[in-house]
């Protein structure tokens, strides 16, 4: 008999999007996939040209340095100064990452020990909760409720603050699309310094905004003493497959993160690092078109979906629509309401979204649409859903394609 795997694996459920992939695989054609935040737009052509030029440099095909090229880290520092008015030391306050997901996971491993309490927003990106469980720390959930604008409850955070080791934030938020104001960051940093805990903010959606530009937590002057921020090219420049990002901020935290990286992986591919430098140098002209397309998609999808049966709010940032379930579904008590709705929508409309329960129990009455397909398909998806809801089709019960239970979400 084979020996069992590591016990830590039993602490985490199957990853949400791998479960949705299994469901999607059962449909050959006609499916409109709005489940995963996987950008469909092509990268800007100048960025592709910069990558092609960088590929010709023979030094880029050797092992990269762990922290990243100093020239590229200087480009990150210049971008932070230009975009947020934040000054950073490129040698000690910036590390390049193989995507922000890698950085978030390794940062939690660098800071979390058995018995430590780590604050996790609920609903939230599953990586934070699952990595906290994997490293042996104890997650403490901070509900993001609609009545609070999907922002953390400061009264609850104040009560938890004396026991926290790390607070994980993600604003603009996935999945709710909420944007945190600077005054909230100020209060959180004040608590972190008073009670001696660290803060990480995942700010990968900062450049996908439709009103005022989204802020950085490092715009709070004292934040450098306790906070780190994560960024990525994936959403900003529509290159999720490139796996390139950065962690910036508190140098002690970054030193711990770098120690983990030195013993697990390397820095990003050198040519992609050079492309990052080019992208940040030219970010205004490269991001404007992408942001405009997402804003149009938000307006198209929400305007076509809204009806007397279902009203959804347009987000002010990200390409997500976080929608409370239609009234007829909110009183269901059997099983997961959000997942049942996603299954019924999948079967009746051939449209798939992410169930809110997959992001945490506070998301149970919501679903998340990722607007990562064409204007035409978004109109089709909204029209199909609206017609289905108006038809008054019976709400079927039980498992459906995929046989995924609430516990697995």
C-alpha cells in the first residue's frame, strides 16, 4: 500500500477554476465562458515588438537573477513615482515575480507559521485562503458585505488586529470589483503599526478603472514600514500567459519573500523582464485602449442584462460584474444557491460564470461574470439569461454536469 500524501493537502479543496474547467469540458460548442478572469484581448503590438527584440539578446536565455534585473526594477520604481507618487528603492524595495499569484503564495509562506492568524477577505481570491491553510497558519475571515460597499469592517478588524500576523487585501477587488479609498488604507496602516502586523495588497487591477484611477496602499507614507503591494502585467497589458509581476514595499518582508524564492524558483524570463520595463515606460498609451474596451463591455453587458427580473450594478474597476442572485433565487435553502444558479444558467443558457460561494461563504448569494469575450458574445449571453429568467423555467434541484458539491467550492 502506498504511503499517504502530505496531510496539508487535505486542508484545501479542489481549486475553483479547475472544477469549472471540468464542467466546461462537457460542452462542445455554443458555450459562452464568463467564468475565469482570463483576458482575451491581444497584447498591444508595441509590447510584442519589444518582446521580440528582447528575445535576440543572448543574455536573456541564461538563468535570470532571483530579484530581477536592476534596470527593470528601476523602471518599476519610475512607474510607481509617475502613477502613484510613491518613491521606492529599486535595489531593496522591489522584487520581480513569476506572476502575482506566485508572489502572494510565497509571501504567505514567508510570513505565516503554525498558530499565526492571517486575515483573509471573504469573498476573495482563493489563493490567499488556501495558501494560509497550506503553510499551517490559521485564516481569519473578514466579510466583505454589500452594506459596507464590499470593504472590510473596520470595527471587526480593530478587534482582530492584536492577534494578526498578516492581513491580505485585494483592491480593486476580485471578485466584488470594489475599490478601497485612501482613507481606508490609512486606517488599516494605523492599525498595522499599532498592533505590529503586516499588510499585503494585491493591486493587479489598478489600471482597469472607469472613474477615478485606483490608489496604491503605498500612497500612505507610513505604509512602507509594514506593507507590500503586488502587481502584474497580466490584466493591465493582457498578457496572463507571460507570468510577470512585481512585489514592492517593505524591505524586510521582501527580503523574506526573496529567501523563499531563492529556494524554490528563479526570477522571470529575462526577455519578459525587458518587456515589463518597456510596458511600464509606455503604460499610458498601452493601457488606454484596453481600459476603453473593458468599459464598453461593462456597459454593454449590464445594459442588456438588466430587466425587471434582475438588476446588476456596473463596476467602477476591474472587468468583473459581481451580481446578487435574482430575487427568486435568494430564498433557496437547499445546497449552494450560487452554484445551483450557475448550473441552471449553464444548462438553460449555455453561459457559465463563477459561483460566489467559490470565493467564500459571504459570496453565497452572488455570482461573478468575467467580461473576457467579445461585445457580440456578451450581448448574446445577456440576452440568453434575460430570456431564461423571463420564461419562468422551473428551478431544478440536485447535482448537474460536473457533480460538484458545495463543499468542493
